[in-house]
C-alpha cells in the first residue's frame, strides 16, 4: 500500500520504520535505509488515520 507524502513523494507504508512529530504539527517519517521525509499537516492527519496513531 502506498501513500502520497507530498507533491513529489509517494511512500510505501511497509517501508516506514519510525514516525516522529515534526515542527509546525507535521510528521517526519523515517524509511528503511535512513531516508527521512517531512509531511505537511494535511497529509500527516491522513497518515495518522491510516496508521491509527
């Protein structure tokens, strides 16, 4: 299952290792391999619903 993290990025939900709170109410998602992706507040709300956070 994939999730649009922003205009330029799509994330495979199975590759998410860690989810942290970011500045301005968004989320910072760390993927396998160490890459970190910052999400907007709008997309963070949708991801929280999907992951039941």
